[in-house]
């Protein structure tokens, strides 16, 4: 039986705190991508934008806009971007403003050509 | 620092007396809800055209593994008993009346959580069938992304909604440097968990 239950019985505490550390299995959850600005090029960014099924990615000049609210963590951009992207492992993304969920990533790779 | 912040809003706010950014303002606003609800919050869920996977994840919050009740959160079948409304789905127009009635029936103060990518505008664009974004129908306090959001993400959203945790997403840039701020999988401690 869970430890918090015995602790509650012993101390008479009805409610407990939020867990300090997530469970290990949570690392396997599908999560939005994180991009490496040094490896990211305009060409890779455009491929990732084209691969995204939910329009979570958009490119504005040398900025790649990632809308976490629209991202369904399908992983298609990871397949396209290769080493320029990897799963972030972050899934606790609750935000008090919709704008907090839109992230802009600077494209810092070479202007033309891939890796 | 603790003495200067002799606010009656909540213990969590006393550690951060100066309200500076938009995020702090939101935390202060939601902290007022926390002072009212304490550790007994009743949640009503409404489905506005979701594919039912979000409902499946919400239902899992009651499983022994997550056990919502230990945090003082409960589901209620009636909006009149609810403090918090969890809305899933892309806000289909056919649910406008039901959603409006549910929102109106909830007593003040009320908090609304948009659950999943659909009410955040991720999956369906606005057309004659759906609003696309829940914000166009009712005011939304907390956005929980994910398709679907895992029960742990929902749990964090619920605690952010009542000011018991601070939101973490503003600390991440989703560029490669995010690992410096917080290693993946770890949860940063809130002001009063």
C-alpha cells in the first residue's frame, strides 16, 4: 500500500503534497520536440514545418515558431530534422496564458544546404 | 521578505510579494482561488466534441496510481457543485448552449481549464461546425497542452489552476539550452506544493 496512506493515518493528514519527483516511467511519454539552434537550418526547418500535421510549427524568417498548444507530440518533425531535434521529455506544460505556449527558436545553422 | 508580504491571499504569495510580470499576476489571481478552495476543490468535466482520449486520461486521475483525492480534488456530476470546469474538445457549436449553461450554473469564483490540443486551437480550424478555440466561447484560466495530456500533466494543470504550483513552461525555451534550466523529467518545487 502506498506510503502516503500510512503517513496520513499516522499523522491525521487528509491531503498530501504534489510528488517532488515524477515516476520513472513518465520519461517514456511522447513529448514535444526541442531543437538545436546550431544544427537547425532553414531547409530543415521548412521540412519540419511541412511534416507537422497540426500546424504547430511555422517559420518566420530565421525564427522557427513552435506552438506547444497545437503540438500533439507525434514525432514527425523528429524524423525529418534528424540530429537537429530530439524529444524534450517535458510534459507538464500547463500555462496561464495561451501566449506562453508559443516558443520561438533561432535558426543558427548555415543559410543553405543541410547537415 | 516574509514580513513585508503580509498579504491575506495565501501562504505561497508571501514568498513573492512583488507582482511584476504577467505570469506573477496570473499566479496571484489564481492564488485567490486557492485561498477560497483550500484543499477541497470540486471539478466538473464537459466534452465539447473530443475524441474521448482526454476523457480517458481524466478518468485515470481517479486510479490508485494518481489518486486525485489525496490532493483534495474531487469530481462532481453537477456544475452547481463545481469550482472548476475542465473542457475537452474543439468547442463544437452544437455544444454552445450546454457549455454556456454549465458555465453559468457554476458558482463564483470559477476556474476553467482547457484540456488538450483541441480547445487550444491545435487540431481543428474554425469553421461552421467548431469554434476551434475554447477562448472564443468562455474565458479560460489555464491551458493544458497535449494530445492527450497525460494524467500527470492534468494533475499539474489542476494545481496550477488553484495556485498551488507555478507554471513551468515559461522557463523552457525549447531550444537546446533548456536542459540548463531544468533537467527533463524532474519537477521543480513550487512555492507551496
